């Protein structure tokens, strides 16, 4: 269909015939000449057809609309002096159209690509929004970041794993998304909030170094830096100290910034304890850019409390998660006042990741569950498999999870994580392009053994709409 991608065409091809394919970025008619700027994912090239030299192609070009999909064949020539365009890589050449094939005519666009547009419209027509150079750049850079991280971790001896999406409900501080089982009436899978338990089991299994670019789901309210489904770089290691994982993470980020942005970030990053941070900055994620003078101020916050009191739940809950190793000296004295071996990494005042050394002793794990008021019965029901596994020679282990969407948002200097996600949800956790979530058929409900309380749902929806209307 084409002989070259657009960014492969240069002055060395002057006088040669080539074939390109892509979308109409713009079309301009000047008397007996029509100029079509054709765009593919790699770049833009100016093409031109003359009514005098090629009436057939000229007539086709007259009907072309913006964002139509075309195939063009012709000869490369140098642009006349004074008409070069330094803004694009093909700015010193143009293509004389000899044959123009319309692959698909585009109807009038629902929004202009070069103007500020309401985000809901952009999300509804995301397949068009993703054609914009800014969005394509963001997602191509995201792919490059993934590759750099994969390469680094492979060199460090890590093994990439995939863990189940259909898992067990073991709430970690947020609500689970649950999936009914057709074959097991009244029972449910849960979509993972993180691969936490699986990666710990892989350490028990003796793999020692695990990583995954993992999809995670949490049924929580959305914000500019939060989505119901998100991606994290998940890392776990055996036989390590806190310094081991901190050093690895710093070297990983240094290499990523250098290879993707050509920016040198200084390591090691500054470290501060949770108590020091709260005392000095009144925050556990302070923004140190003014202090350090650094486009990127990284900081480790360590020694978090193991537990905190939840007024909503009227009980103590884990600050990170219940599998975080306590500071054993503190824990023996008073578990409720114990520090943990947990740590967060902060960038420009935003938490971009967190981790901990994990509990590898089943007795300590059971004691933590007791403090959290998780009964023996509930421990076995929810975490019996983990407690069992820890008894079989579990090694000391720990790790970290980096929130990729937040990290990339800051890295690329964007306002929202939705700018680095191909198909995000809106601020109400809806996919307005797919119209999801949506109703399912009675047959599907029956197969899943679910009966809806329609009146209750309608009442709840009316209350919600009234609340939204009042806010507006």
C-alpha cells in the first residue's frame, strides 16, 4: 500500500517515486493547485496536484475533506526556495501527486483538533482525539517508558509475570469491583486492586525477582490523578533490605528520565521520615521544588505508622496494607504505636509510588490481623492461602509499586492522567465513548443469578441527579 512512512522521506529521495498513506491534516486550493498535508503517525508531508498536469487526481482532491484517509503516489521534489517549512522534518521537500486514492471520506468533524474542546466531547470521540499529534506523542512516549523500564529490569535479572484478573475479594482500603460467577451461584470474583498477594506468593515460590506492568481496579471516586482502572509498575524482590529496593528504584527512574526526556536526575533522592515530614511540611508528600531548585523534585518518605485510626470504620486500619512488616522493636512494645518498614516515593508533591518490606513470618502476620480486628475465621476465609504459604520457608521479601499514570502525567508536564491513557473514564467513572457502564439483558442477569431491585435503583438514581443539579 505504501513504500515509505512519512518520516522516512527526505531530500535524498528527490526525483524518486514513493507511495504514502495517512490522513488529511489540511487541504488548500489555490487556483489550479491543491495542496494536501498528509499525516501518518510518524509525521506530515505536503503533497500537491495541478489541474493542468493531472486533471483526474485534481478532481478527486477537490472532494477530499479533513481527516479523510488517503493513499497517494507520486514523485518527490525540492520545495521552491522561500517556501520551506522548518517546523516539520519533511519541510524541504514536497510530493507531486500522480495518483490519489480515497480510502475513506471523513464527514464533518465533531470538534476542531487545533482548538480547546470540552473534555467530554474529546472522550466521546476518543478515536478522533487520539489522532491529534499531542495525544499520539504522549502515548508513543508512554510506550517508550514501558520499554526502558522492561529493559532495565531484565538487565537486573527480574522476571516478568502475569497474574490473574479474576481473583478473590480481599479489600485493601478501597472497594472491589466484583464479578458474579455463573457456574458458582451466589459467589463472586473480584478484580485486583493490586497483584500484592500474588507477587508475595511468587517470592515464596522462589523466583526472587518479579515485575509486572499491571492493570489494577479500585471502585473509588475519580479525580484528575485517579481512575477506576489504572496501571502500576509492580516490583518484588527476595533477600533484600529497604535500601536495596530504594537504590533499584532510583536507578530505574534515572535511566528512564535520561532515555526518554534526555534529563539527568540526581540520585540518591532525599529521604525524610513520616514524622519529620509532618512536623516540617504538615504533609507526607511535600513538594520540594522551591527548596531544591530542581522540573523534578524526588523524595522518599519512610517510617510510616503501621496503623491509623479510622473514624468512619471506628477501628484501626493499616496505613499501607496489612502485609507490611512492622518495626519489630516498636511492635513488641506497643503494636498500635509501631512504625512500619513502609516507604513512599514523592515527585513534585505527588505520591507516585509506595512499597514496603513484607511480613514473611505467619505468626507476625496473624498478630497484625488481630490488631486489625480480623477474626481467626475471617483470616482463614480471606487469607488462609497466604498464611499457609508463609509457613513453608517464605524468604524475607519486599517491593514497590509505581503509579504509571501519575508518574507519566508529571513526567510529560500534563494536567490530567487522562492525557496519558488511551481510553480513560471521565470524572464520573464512565466511558462516554462506549456508554459504559450499561445495562445488561434479563437473560444475562438470570445466568449470573442476579435479581435487580429496580425501584431502589431508580430512587437512588433520582437522588443522585437531584444532588448533581443542586451543585450546578
